[in-house]
C-alpha cells in the first residue's frame, strides 16, 4: 500500500489543489480530518470529497474534533465515511460511530461474532450508545447557541491575551476554526513551563508537545505550518468547554499575564545555566 501525504499552508489548511495534484490512477481513498485538534482549523471537506469522487476514490473525514463544535451535515459534506466519538460531546468514553454512505463497500478487520452487520464482532456498548444518542439530541437543540457562546469566550480570551502579553500570536487565527480551540505562541517561553505555572494556579492547558525518550519534541502540527522548533515549543493550546464561564476566562488571562511575566524574568538565569 502506498500513502501520499499532502502539506498544509501556514494557517493549517489543506489546499484542495494539492489533493488533486497528489492523485494517482491507483488512489482509492482520500482521508482528511475535518477539524484539527491543536489549531481548531476547519478543512474544506466538501471540496475535497468532490475531488475524491471525480477520481473514483472514497472520501473519509475524521470528524471527532468537529462534532459538537461546528455544524456537521454528511450530505452537504459529500463524504462517504465520517468518524465521530462520544466523549467529545460529553457522552462516556468508549463509544464511537462511523457514517457509511449507502453503497460504500467496507470490509472487516476483526472476526468472530456477527455483530454490527458482520463488521465488528463483540457485544455492543448499549449504555454508551444510548448516552451518545442523548448527547447528540442535546446538540440538536442547543449546539448552535453553545457554539456561539464558546466563540464569544474564545474571542474574549484571545483579545485579552494579545492585548496584554507582548510577543503572543494566534496560530491559524486567520482560518475558519472551531469555536472552542485556541493555539497561542508566546515568544521566549517554554510551553511546558507555562503549563506547570498555570496548573499551579488552577488552570489546565496543554503544550501540544509529545515527550519521547526523555526529549520533548515540538508538535508536528505546528512545525507543519512553518513554526520553528522554538516557537512550536512556546505554544499553548487552550480548549474551552460547556462549563467554562466569562469569569473563568478573565481569571485565566490574569494568571497567564502573571505567569508569562515571571517566566520571562527568570529566562536569562535559565540560559546562563544551560
């Protein structure tokens, strides 16, 4: 099996033209995530699905980060396969779903029982499925209003941070994004140190960096959009949820301003001992 990977632009968006240029006569599947988990950037899935179908290929999108954040209409997107999971919309962990367009042939990768039309053996997680359905029903009634509320909180947070913290910039800020996610780079700061400083102040954020063999590697998502290793390591991802309030956002900004200032004051001493 041959796999072709296409790049993303500086805002984290896949150019559909690159998809078209990467096609080969043997291409059978095109898979692009709907929304990125670090940047929140939303991909032009409908256009990409159209290109796939022109080439006679199956179109798949990973919608885990999109469901519950932006409208998801598989008919409008035109995808053949669409993956979602329950825990991202406040259902219990361990339950997911795959939309399969009628006529799309998929095979089994596990064998045994004849559950789920012979596609996946094993007893279904019925309580999880019911909870996932309840979460989806809540979204139908409240999802649009909740997305608008989260976007207001995110914009409030970003404006305050950019206005009060010199050397801060939003990654992918010029692209369509999910309303709950913000990736912000802080020049001269190590993301892991800022994560710890905010944790001590009662706020949970993530650096987006993975630790491997004792060495912290910069996020491949951030380096893919052109950030240097140092700037990638200085990036923090903020993710807002249903229970967050404006008061919490304001308190986070105050804690962040204090933490960044403190870390920048001690940075020269750290470099001297490096």
